[in-house]
């Protein structure tokens, strides 16, 4: 089948937040991300675009084979794997569903798509099923966030809240608390807080401004023996997420 | 002072491995990286380039103030901080110096500059002072590696070895061993190996090929409850490095 010009224009528009908002669609790129998409929500796929010799993992939507020059005009990566999928953006999670995770990971205005994607896939790898976000966080379904997240977004339950206050209230209503704000400079030593992951809310802050203020919340920090403050949001989140794994499995 | 055309051409050449090799120089960009450079090896700085209003942190070399258009023609980043430094590349570490680290972190052909830089600064943050590399690893002083590493390279002792075998032999000669190969798929559970950091050698493998084979070495892995294999070399290294911090401080 031929990929119509209108579809090509549509696809290119999905690399902007405006284009995604207007159409309600997003674009997943690469074998891993498209694979996650097809495994998690195959019905959401509208169509695939691929190079000759490349096939989508599931036959759940029309497949358009295009030439290298057309493909590279549609792709955001330089050395892509020759596979793209256009899919409907998942509706925001129903905030009345009872969360099942042992603790909640919240991102407060994490704006870098690479950090967001890395945190999302690391959270999934660690066994979490949800991610709670405040307004001002990056679009989880932007192309960069999906690439960095390897499409893990499609199988995580992502909830949205106006701010940290309303996020904490919603968590409390489900019996989650206290709220721990992760802080690069001050707070209790992560390794000394015994109940850090016991039905708590762990908040990772934005790269620039750090985590916001929240009355009644405590701060927790990663000890840094080398005296070189250098962990970005994704590195810090990885340490917090796998300390939870350690406590669970050792 | 005016930045001569020859110096501009030289500076631009430093964004290629060939240019760095030919001149023995490298370029550090941004306030943090340049700050680390000036703190660690001020004598290595040849000159600074900055936008009006920006100053280097130390007066250790000539400063050239240039216009925005000249600066952006010399910079590899789009929204830079208006500060560059050209410096002599540190000579390879003297491999006869006795290492002082409690365990050794080795990178086996880690080729991605972003991963390398992140691992370098996280290693420094965790308190290590050395990084051991095999041939095939990325140039530690390339501009991308320096940006990702925030210039931590300038204060770490970086040793080079032809391959994993000769690296292990050198480590053994200093009394370090056994060698643990970190593996995404198999091996002992990181959280169950009691003497993982006791005068051992911990090897992080390349992104594509993984860690090489080495007779007599054991494998260690990160448990992944979410069944989503998604940790890149930098995330995995972060988990290993901060598990060492945890054992030291709790």
C-alpha cells in the first residue's frame, strides 16, 4: 500500500506537542518501542511504516512499506531501525482505580524527555505499574520520551495531577503516605529510612527547580561520598527504584 | 584579545577524534565542566573563549571574548552557557601507581560518550578515584563525553589496557580480584554477593556486545522484577556504584 501524502504530513506533525494534541496520535519508533506498543495496546495502532525487509511484530493495523528516502523524511532518528507506528494516545488513567504498587513514584515537573523516558522504563523494570505526574511534566507520548522510554509508557498506568498538593491528597485517599521529597542537598539518608517504601509516595523533582514544597512532607537524599553533585533526575530515580528492589529481594 | 582565525580552526577540529589526536588538545564546554577542569588541572588550560559577561572561574590562561555568532560557530551545543576552554589532554595514567579505591570499576569497550560520561561522574560521586578502560572504549576527552561527564574526567585517574585479560592481570598484581562481569541476563544476584566490593574488579560491558569473556571471572546481575530489560550501561553502573555506597554508609 502507498502511504498517502496526507498521512505523511500527519506523521510529521506528531513530532510536535501541538500536532499530537490536535490529532490525538503519537509516533513510536524502533523495534523495541513498537514492540511494547503492540504488546500493550495493539488496538491503538493506526498504521505502521517500515522499510523493505522490516515487519511489525503484530498484524494489528495496515502496514506501509516506503523507500529509504521517504522513511528518513518521516523519522526523527538518523540511523533508525526502519520501523515506525502511529497510535492513538492512551486516555489519561482513571484516577479512581485503586493503585496496586507497594509505593507510588511521582514526578514533579520533570521536563526533560530523555530523563522522563529513562525513569519510566526503569520504574517498569523495577516492578512498578504506575507513574504519577504533575502538570508541567513532559508529554509522556512525545517521540523523544517514547524513544528514551523504549515504549514502556504504553504499559504503565500514568496519572496526571494539577500539582503536588492534589497528587498527595489523591494518594492519601488510597491510603498512601507519608510523602518523601527526594532532594540532592538535604534530608534523611536514603539508606537509613526503614519505611521509605511502605505505602509511601516518593517524589522526583524537576531538573532545574528541584522538587516543590509540600507541607508535612519529609526530604530524603542520596549520600554522595565523592562530594561531586552530579546525579541527574534519571540517575537519582534509578538509585531510589533499585534500593526498593534490593529491600524486596534480599 | 581577539581569537585568531587559526585558533578558531583549531578549536573546531577538537570536535573530532582526529583533531584531538593531532593537537593533543580537547575542548570543555559549560560552566560546570570548565569549573572542574580549572579545579583539577588549571595548568593544562591553553585558553578560554566566552561571551560578553561570562568569565572563567580561574585566571589561569588567556581569555578571548567573542560575539554570539562567533561563539555559536565554535560551540557544539545549541543553548550553551557561553564558556569554553581548550586544554591539553591529560597523559594516560601511570599504570605503576598503586590504586587506592576499595574496588576497581572497569569499562569494557563502552562506546557511547553519553553513557561513558554519566558513568564517570557517577563513579566520582560515589567516591571512586579511578576508572579502568579497555581499548575500544570511547575517547574520555571527546566533547560529548566531557559534557555528559561534567568534566569529572579531569579529576579521575583513567587507566588504559589493551583488553580485559591484561586489565585483570594488572589488577591482580595490585592485589585486586576476583573479577565480576556485570551481565543483564545471568549471574549471581547483586544484592546477595557479600564480598562484591572487597578489593574486586567490577566490569561494565559495551552497550551492544555486553561484557567480554574472561577465564575465571564470575557474573553478577541486577534482579529485574518488572521483567522489562531496559537498563542501559549507565543505569546499570549507577545501581552497582550506589549499592557500594549503601554498604559503606549503612
